[in-house]
């Protein structure tokens, strides 16, 4: 029988009521036999995610402070979910173990991963399913890279049966058994790796929205839903700043051509968004916009010197000085007597003025100046950067709104473009791009 891998995010497992919905969804389709879960998330705006409480427990313990009052919140949370689901207090010994390990100086991965670990135990019990530890399945080659062959092998060996299994997301282990976390939101990656190894029919990502929207609804009123998007477009949207799905989770399933479906635990009848290679979908007309996104928090480093363009490898040298100071070069525009690097403001703040001086010396520059703050805003769609009217209409709309543009990037891909605007006009720029690409 084919397999659907179903990953449930923090809001889908935040309390007993949500976990009951998860159980109904899993039972509704016998192909849903591999369930990956996040740690319980927020139940309300003011609430805390279990992962955040664990991070603070670890930080307090590492600083020699009392973490127990914080840990008590974790105990209460799991105990109340277990009680509401009619389960006993079997998690007590595991909670004791976690508390003892924090007191004993366990590293952050070992501590912070326990939110998923405890949650998966609890959900497995409620479903009458088998708990399988992610440490047995997801194998890291080092702290950032996955050992793909070992992971594929372990997943196929361990999950070869037909029963339902529940697996904690967000972590795996090194060959010596040491637990290793992914970056935040990393349960998406866990499920993607498992789906790839199993050659799953589909990877469902259950969350609290009925699929992706073509813009941030806090900025654009009632943005169009996205019914279908390609893997590539999704990555471009994430790069622009759309906070949808962990961008590192796309590659494993995309390589295996497994569709990702973003669905809503609170509205399981809704088809949500399908993410595919696009090969089987109806071709969309050139210029069709999929989504608009952006981010604030950028600054410019403007370097001036006559004949600056004569320096070979200018972007490389600029990028390496910035990189050495912990600043990532996001974009670079070059002219005859000047160059503009677009970087993150926070990284530039952290590096201090020393890095500007270093650039000045390196290029014998006439001046090196910080500019901005900027927001980067862009759009993604079918041949969006190729159809001349699209960018033309956006620029005309900006001109009408007297919205200055500080940088434009287009031509790096057929499907998207980026512009930099004043940070305080971010929202206006988003909806101007949205309206102009409608
Ligand atoms: N619980 C983790 C986080 O809050 C991982 C995840 O949810 O995917 O980032």
C-alpha cells in the first residue's frame, strides 16, 4: 500500500482538542501511517511554545540559575493534555528523566528536542500507534548535514511495516547516538526526509491555515489563496520572506518528485495548497503571479571611488570582508565609480563601524557609507521576470505612489524579481506590488 507522511505542526498538537482532530485525520485514511509531530505550540497569543520553554530551561541551567519553575510549566502542560485525553501519567518517568538531564548539564539539542519526544509519546499512546524515536531514523553526518544514505536505510528498515507510527520531528542523531537538532521549524525537514526515504505518495503538512496565501494577510486584505505552486516558486517565496514552510524541507521531497500538500487541521476538508514540480499541472499563462513577499531589516553599504569598476572580483572581495565580519551579502549593484551591497541591518550593527573602515582601506575608497534602512519586496510567478509589462507596471505604480526604489534585482531567475524600498514604506510596497501584478 502507498504511504502518506503526515506532519502536524505545533498548533495542531497544542492541546487535547487539537490532538483529537489529528487522530480523526489519521484514522480517516489508511495511507496515513507515518505521523511526524512538532512539540505542542501556543494555545493562545500569550501562551508559550514548549520548545521556547525548554530553550529557557537549558539557558537558565547553563547560567547556574534555577530552571525548575520553568520546567514545572512543561510538566503541567503534558499532564493536562494527558488527563484531557484520558491517558494515565506514564510520561512522569520521562519528564523526571528530562528534568534530571537538564540539572546534569545536558546540551541544548538533548534538552530542546524533548518537546517533540514527549509529545510523540503521548500522541502514539492516544492513537494506539507505535512510537519510533527520530534518533533511530534521521542520521546527521555533522551538525548541519544529513547522512542521506544512512537516513534512507534506517527509515526503510524501521518503517517497513504497515502499522501507524508516530515520530518526533525537529531532531535526529549522530552516528554515536548524540542528539542533533535542526533549525527552528525543523520538523518540516524531518518529515520531508522520511517521505523521501519511503518514496511516499504525498507529504502532508498540517498546520492552522488552509494552505498558502499569495501575500501576508496582515498587509494585504483577503489575499488570493495559492492552490498550486512549484517547489522552485515556493523556495523563491521563502527567500523573499514568506514564512510558510521550512525552505530546507523542500529539497528532499522535490528531488524525489513527491508532492507536498499544506493543509489545515481545523478544516480538514479543504484541499489547501499543492506543491509540485509543476510538470503535471496545466501550464499557466506567462506573467501569472503566484505570490508577493518581503522582509524589513536591510541596510546598504555604499562604496565610492573613481574607477571602482576596474577592480576585478569586486563583489567577491566585498563579500569576503563582510562575511569575515559575520555579515551576509544579500545583493550587490555595481557601477563605474560606486558599488552598493545590501546586507542585514542587525548583522551590520553587530559588526560595528570597523567593517566599513576595513572596506575603505581595502579598496582605497573615497567613502564607505551606510545607507537605508530598507525593506526588500518581490513577487514570484510564471515567467514574471520575463514578461516586460509586469516589472514595468510595478515601477509605474511605485512612481505614482512616489515610492522611491533604491535597488532592483531581476534576471537571476525567470520567475521573480526584488526591489528595495525605504523600510518605513514596506507595507505600502507590498500591496503596490500585489495590486500591480494582479
Ligand atoms: N518545535 C520546534 C520549533 O518550535 C520545531 C518545529 O516545530 O518544527 O521550532
